C-alpha cells in the first residue's frame, strides 16, 4: 500500500460522522480545521484551537445530557461505535480469535476467542490481582462501512454463530476461564437459511447452557442489544451496559409498526419501551452503567476500553470468590428476581 493510500485510509477512519442532533458542533470542528490549515502556513493558532476544543466538549456535555430515548438509539447504532474486536484488542492482551462451530460454518457476525486479562495491581485503584488471567471473549461484530457491514451481516448472527459461542463457553468451563461477552446486534438473523438451520433452537440451547455455566460470566451491552439475538450470549452473572447503549425485546421501529401501526412513531415507542441504560438499571435488568467519554464511545475507544476494563475487574473480583455451585445459584437468583407482578 502506498503512503498516499495509507493516509487516505487513515483520514477515512478518523473522519467524524455527526448525528442530526450534533449539528451545532459541525461549525466548531470546521473552524478548528481552518485554524490548523492556517497554523501550517506558519501562524501559531494553538491557543485558539484549544479554546474551541474546550467549547466543543462543553457543548457535547450539554447535548448528551439531554438526549431523548430515540437519540440514544442513534448513538448506540453509530457506525463508528467501537466493536467487539476493537474492545477485545484494547482491554485484553494476546487476544486470539477462534473460528467455526465445528458443525456448519464460521459466522463473521459473531466473533470470539481466548485472551489474557493482565495484572491490574498497577493500572487499577481497586487492588484486585488477576495476573494474566485467561478469559474467553465472545461478541457480536458489526462493520465500520457498508462493505464491512455486509460481510458481517450487520452484526446479526446465524445459528452457527450462536453454536460457535456455545463451543467457546464450554471451552471456558473446561479450563475454568471467566467469560466476557459483548452485545451489539439488532437481533438474530431472521433469514430463511438461518431458520432452516435452527435459529430458535440454537439460541434456546445457549440460554439453557448459560444458566448452568460454572465459571464467572460478565455480559456487556456495548451498543444495540436486540431481542433473542442479544440474549443468545447475554445471560451473565452480571449484565453491564455502556451509558448510551440500548437493550430491548424489539427495536423502536418494530414496536411502533406492531403496536401503533406506524413506524414513524418510533420516538414514542423508544420512550415507552424503557430501553435506555438508566431505565434498565431502575427496573433491575442491568447491574451497572459504564460511563462513556464525552460525546459517546466513538469519540475515544481508549477511554471507553479503560472504563469497561475497570468494571470487569470490579465484578470479576466479586464473582471469583464464588464456588461453581454458588455461581449457578447467583445467576438463577438474578434472573428470577427480574420483573414485577402483583398477586390478588
């Protein structure tokens, strides 16, 4: 690859994509770009650039503190949002991807492998000591472009993806390694081939198997947690969620189409469905909200990974004290305690 092509690829990867509600930021970024060009001409614009960057952060904080549920959905679906492979390589060491379900094929929409959770005594104020702890990492994988998304099926896994995930879970159990899963999918793929190969059975089997896993299991909703596709790798002892992620039984658009007979009512559906992180924490569906960088996870992969890693250390320290039997009982209590009902 030539230097020119490498530079073009780098610029393409770092090009900012603004959502509708972020339009007030566009002009400020344009001013910074113009000032940098002026700096290249021999003028020192460092102070002006610093002031504009400070203004951008203040404005971002203000915008993101007032997001509506449907705007949170847009952030969760952001094309630049960090993927499972991005996070796996930033959080863990020596991540090695494993392929195939040993039955039909390898599903690129759901990835997984083995990695090491390094010694955190220096990097974490919490004081846990997981020295080169082997872990199994699994998660949905979307693309960063249309071409990549088509190759990854937009993160919608086929049955072979869920069977690959189950193979890796059993591998983790065999070697007593904790499991970390990253959830980011609109849902399991509903195509004819997927249904013919047993999509529902594959997810149901995963649910049954996850309920009985004897190793610590932490699930992290890193983007869009949709329906059974999310649950297929999400039955952890602890379910954590990034600040601007969503978790729902159906998309706002699907909910609006079914309940209100009008997909344009998706904003209302998003509001009443209680799919944002604060709502999910309030109703006891998730255990912790992981803070995102100012402007969302796509603005700083490194900061996002650092916050996730701290949360993993914290919960793994608690779960590592439990015996295999206690881990299963802990998971059982967690899911039995969800929901509210009244008896007459």
